[in-house]
């Protein structure tokens, strides 16, 4: 309904969910993932890192998170091993992504993504 109000009727309404804007490697095993359209703050619901629905993939296969930090519009994720050349991120991409999908607090969950390139 909010999308229709904004797109069809030109009304100012906040209806778009956060989605990845950039991903940059800050250490061999760490990626800072920045999201667009975060109005409040990014909330991963303090789930254990193993339950965070974000994974990296490179030539050696999938890498799971072992820890993470949250900023207003960022998730800095540390993986269990260094990420190789051409690594990409996947988020909430599985059939059952888990109990909690990070989202803009008090608004919308992030959109799922697959194969997001890491700079």
C-alpha cells in the first residue's frame, strides 16, 4: 500500500527496505557491509554470529561469520578464515534464512541478496 501511495499517487512515504550498498574488505577475514535506506539504525537482534544470515563465498567455498559489529547503517562481519580473490556475500538467501534477519530498527528487514561483490 505504501509503495502504491508513493509510486502511483506521488505521496511522500517511506516504503523501501534496506539493501546492500557496498561491501569492502577491512582485513583478510573481515568485511564491512553498508546498507542504503537505513532511517533509524541497523538491528541484527543480537543473534550469535553463527545465526547471522550472511555468508561469504570464494573459490574455497562458503565462509560463515564468527563475529560481527553493528554500526548505524553497517555490519562489520568477521569470517572463520581469510577470504580469497573474487569473494562475494550472500544474505538471507536460503529457503530458511534463520530466526532474525537484520533490519532497520522499527521499520523493515533488509532485502535478501546473493553474490554481492566485495571491493
